[in-house]
C-alpha cells in the first residue's frame, strides 16, 4: 500500500508514483484516471468541490480544494490531504504539525466528534491519518462490545428432526415425503444476526485489510473473533435503511456513523468496481467554524454563543413567504447586545491590498449584521481568519455607515485562542 501526502490546494499529476513536494504529488495513470472519472461522473455531483481539473507545468492535473482527510484508490494508494498551515517551527516537522492541527480540530467537529481520541496520538501527529481513523473506529468498537452486542428475533426456516415453532406445510410435503422423521418448520430465534451487526462485520473486514500497525491489527482480530458468528452485510444500502436508533441502540450510534463512511455511504467519492475504497474527507471551512465556536465558549465563558442561527431571511416577503435564510456562523450575546461573527478559512495579510479580504465576505457579513442587529444603535460584526505570520494582530476597525463597525480578528489555531486586542 503506497501512501502520498499533499497539502490543501496542492495538485495531483499523473506519472511515476512519488512524492514530489508538499503541494505536488505524482500518482500512476490508473489512479489519476480513477480520480478524474470520479469528478466527471454523474453519480458525484459534489466532486467539483473536492477536486478541480487544472494545468500544472503544462500537464493535466487535479487540484485539491479546501478539504482534508484521506482518499483511497482501487489500487490501494492512500492520498493523505493535510490543511495548509504555516506555524511549524521546523521544516521537518511541518507534516506532523499539520496532521496534529487537523486531528485537534476534528475533536470539535460536531458532525463526528473525536472526544474519545487517544490524546497521545494527537500530541505526536506522526501516525498516518488512515491508522488514526481506523484506531478511533476500533476504539469505539471496544466501547460498543463492553456495553453489549444487541440481538433481535430472526425468522429461521429449517428441516429438523423435531417440531419447533410452526410447521411450514407446503415445504414439509415437498421435501419430507420420504422422510417422515423430519419437520420443515419456521420459528423465531433471538440472534445477533441483525443489520447493524452485519454492517459492523463488513467494516471490520475492510479495516483489517487496510491497517498496518500492530495495535490496530490486534484489535481487529479480537473484534472479528467476537463477531465470528455474524455474517457480513451483502446489501449495505438495505441494512443501513433498516437501522433505527433508540434507547437500547444508543451505544451503536457513533460506530454506525463510522460504518457509513467506511462502507461508502457518506463518501464524497463514488465507489467503482468490486473493490471497496475509503474516502474520509472533511471540509476545512466547517472544521474551522466548529473549532472556533468550541474554543470561544471556553475563552469567553460570559458570552452566550449560538451557532448557525437561522431566524432571519434575506427576502422578507415573496408570495407571502420568507426566502433565503441568513445563517451567521456565530451569534454572540453579551450584556444585552448582540455581535455577529463569521469564520473564514482563508489567508489574509497586512501587506496585501485590501488585506486580501474578499468583497463577497464583506457583503455577507454586512447582510448578517443588517438583519440580526437592526434594533441596536451600534452594530458590530466580526470576521475571523486563521492567524499567520502576516496576520498576528486585529486589523484597525472598518466603519460602514450609521455606527456599523467591522472587526477583523486572527484566531491562533494551535493555541485555540481568538486574538481580541
């Protein structure tokens, strides 16, 4: 299994498979064709957000967009995509630093929190992402087994030498004319062979074929032994459709989220051919938003912080309906007033014209402030960007009109701290 590492917004080109640099990797022609087919397939409408066709040094290339995680190709190549961060103190540590930052942010990702993650692995940042994700899944499996594997009543048909349940008369007459000692019966049996456990078995078989670390291999063998009598799923979509979360199945929830991703149900990449591939990709915009919100709640405990508020609309009346919800990333309430904040996973610089701030970002935050802060005399909105060497301190306030103020603040990703002054 070959592993390549590329940074966010880096490029993938076709050639002899090798690591050229942090922003350019070579994959074989078969892998390149698979990725190119994936972004042009009608089955994958969102792939244009992940990879874009471009030209690099006169050759066709695929540019990674603002996602981080892993892509596996049918040949077994693992492409690890890391966020583009610049705070590493040594060049040799940059890859481990970027991986550690990504894993730290993932711990606060509301769609899939890594609250049970191994903090020692987070601190090192040297374990490949694939092994970290597999290790986390297996850790959740250990927790599930500790709480108990759930069984359910399953209808069983069998030809027995004794009567059990109900006699299946039609099948009994057809099969047992010459065997009066047999009974073809149908009965309910309480077994662990239920959709959730079949999906888990399929996921365990998949990660067992991928992991290369001794610890993960050992856990895989232990869990597969526990699920030895349960067959793997033969129809993932049907089994996922049958899964229903309730009080008795609550400890299955996170494991089932992982099964959906591992088996392709939540993958941005379509699965081609018979070989199962893994794509675990996370949008950096959303990761940054959740990370900032979580850290702000700790940094400013007196602030009342709401995320993704959607009480206001851009259009107030169209055929007696409100249209186009306005959803600022963060709404802050402090001492009877509100402040709207929006996070942006973009790099700005004090040496660029206009600091590199996008006009669309200004329009967006102005609309948020106009709608959510209309009852206030002083309207304050905030744009939050990652801190870099060229953006260490807050910019001077920007005045729109009528007391409308914009503040642009840097967020220290490594320290998890918003620079207010």
